């Protein structure tokens, strides 16, 4: 695990609370594990990792997001979403495949919705016309996908453009 990934995981575990973890598990009904860290703790941890590792490159950000997502823990996956939200200006069309994988394995609107609204939609909005056209092609494909979460992401992205 990378230094940044280890820091995020250790911090989220330290911020966790077994009562909050059990409540989240019951409320969300997911197969994911829960540390019980608050959303504020997740956001603060990503802020701290950005301070500890200033100047992360595009490849480092996307690698860290994949590293965090790889372990089926809600707070780690939420941290990956927050990392992408915080660095959306560095993302491009090539990242849509990775994000699609995240959406397919998310299984929760609490992860899918911010990926669509706060990552994909702003990513596409800031692209030049050819890039936006390629991105729209991806959204069109998502809209007809058999996976409900991928279709939801496409719908939310389309709604966010208006």
C-alpha cells in the first residue's frame, strides 16, 4: 500500500466508531464493511493527505483512488470519491473507464450520486468540444447499460448539465 493509502486507511480506522459503523451498515444495507468514520472525518482525511503529499499528479491521484476503492470498506470508497471531487480539474476522458468501474461496484447511491454529479458532470463540462462529444458518447452508452447504477449515473450526469 502507498504511504498516502496507508495514511488514509489508518486515519479512517482511528476516526471510526463501532456504533456508527453498525448504524451505517443497518441504514445502508450494504455488503461493504464500515469503519464508522463520519463524512467530516473522511473529508478531513483527504484534505490532510493532500497537505502531506502536495502536488500529487494525475496518475498518483487516480492510482490512490483505485487503491482506496479496492478494499470493500464504505469510508475508503467515500474517500476515493472525495479525492476525485477535490481533483476533478486534473481528470480527463481517459478516467471515465475507471469511474465506470467504481460506479458498477458501488452498489449505493451514497457513492454513485457524488461520482456522477460531483466528478463526471464537472469533468465533462470543462472539456473542449471534441472531448465533451467523446464523453457524451460514454454517457449515451451508460444510459443504455444493463447495470442500474451505471444508468443512474448517466441520468444524474445528464440532469446536472442543465
